[in-house]
């Protein structure tokens, strides 16, 4: 959960097993392990715990299987993010509130976008290669007021939206939904005044 081991300065060694499906915001903030890391990418056992780099275009390393909620440092201001092949799920709240991201490039292994994953990413304009997406969680893109076009490709797997997925995406004016859409939750496009 959030801040679970934050400020545990004596915690020097971490092992995060593959059974871990979520890591809360700042779970290891200023822990002994975190303070030992010199790279701008703080990755433990395939879990991206923190990114503190200055690059405007970030390509998440291929060893990453899971992103911690709110993994971006306050100084990080990426404009473009590429998700690695091998990652299956964008974690709940992973990019929530990141106001600099304009483009997200999905790999074909990403099938699920978690709750509030991109909520209030107010500069987000482009979602690229969402071909494999099957599940989008509640409020995933809520408040992405510059998102104008979303296209989902046809495929063999069903596509399901949670509740309020595109709530208040006021610039959304071009939407392509596939025949594989099996469920669109309550208020999926509520407040999308340009549709």
C-alpha cells in the first residue's frame, strides 16, 4: 500500500516476488534500498518503483513487468512514454496526475489499463497501438481534457470498460469502438461534450 516502507532507512535489501500485483504510491520512498540506488530508474525484481530522470521521451525498460502507483518523481516531466513488451497491466494510478504526458505508446502485451491509470493527465493527446487492450478500469482516462481521438482495433478478445472511463474528456471528438466491445460501464463517456 501507499508509503508502506517509506522512510525505513535500515531496509537495504528487497525481494519483490512475481505474485505481487500492485505496489502503492511511494511504498519505498526514502527507504534504505531506494537511497542506495544511483540510477534514475529504480527497478527491483521487474517492478519499476521510481523514475527520476529528466528525459522528455521515456522508454520503460523491457525488464519491467509492473509499475508502482505514482512512480514518477516530482521533477520528472515526460512528454512521451513507451510501455515495454512483456508488461501486461498498467497499474492503478500509475500515471495519475502527470500533466506533461502527451503520448502513450502501448506494447502488444498490454491487455489491461488499471483504475485511474491516466486520470487527470491533462496534456494527453495520443494513445498509440491499443490493439491488445481488453480491460480498462474505472476512471482510467477521466479528466484527460486534451484527448481528442481514441481508436480500438478489432480483435478476438472482448473489450470491457469500467465506469467513467472517459469522464470529462471534453476534447474527445473521434471515437472508434470495435465489434468486440462487450461492456461499457456507467458514465463511460459522461461529460465528453465534443462527441
